[in-house]
C-alpha cells in the first residue's frame, strides 16, 4: 500500500527549459526548487518546480542529451483544483509567460480554463475542489 503522504514527481521532457520556467514560475507562480545541468553523457539539464513544503513537484528535463522530445496529446493534463473562480489575471500571466489558452473538452471547459504550456502540455485550472473522502 502506498503511503498517502508519499512524494509525487511528475516528470516530462521540454524543448526549452527557460520557456517552461517562465510559464510555470512567472505565469503560474510555482517556485524553482532545484535546477541542474548535465555534466556527463546520459544526464539531463533539469528544473524542478513546485511549492515549498508540498509533497509533489514538476520535473522538466531537457538539453542536448534529451532522449525523447515532448509529444503532448490533448489528454496529457496537469489539473489544479482551485475550488473557486479563476482569476483572469492568472490566465493573462500564463499567456504572457508563453502559454496559449485552448479549448479542452465540454467537461473541462465547463469546469475551468485550459492553457497549453510552451511545449504543448495542457494545464487545467479547475473551479472545482478535489475531495478524496
């Protein structure tokens, strides 16, 4: 059984780590938790973004040793449940930071806003709350 407090890392490739950092840090407001550069074959440049003290983070890898280029689909979603209205200023910051507002699906368009990051992965800001109980 997995401990509910176990840490979660969501990892994916990025064509341009600087552009991704602008989107997730400047646009969304995540913090850079760690940054590393490849120093040997098989290593990647990487950036870890999240919130200090949270049990999760987003790891983006890139650089010349990247094995797989980003290949996002419309179903590759990172959903953040905001439990309330979405601030239009947040959406504007995401777009200004390199995002692109997109239609997602009838369900997600009804319950939130979807913005594609610079690599094309989709971030859904949901007005709903999440309850696992």
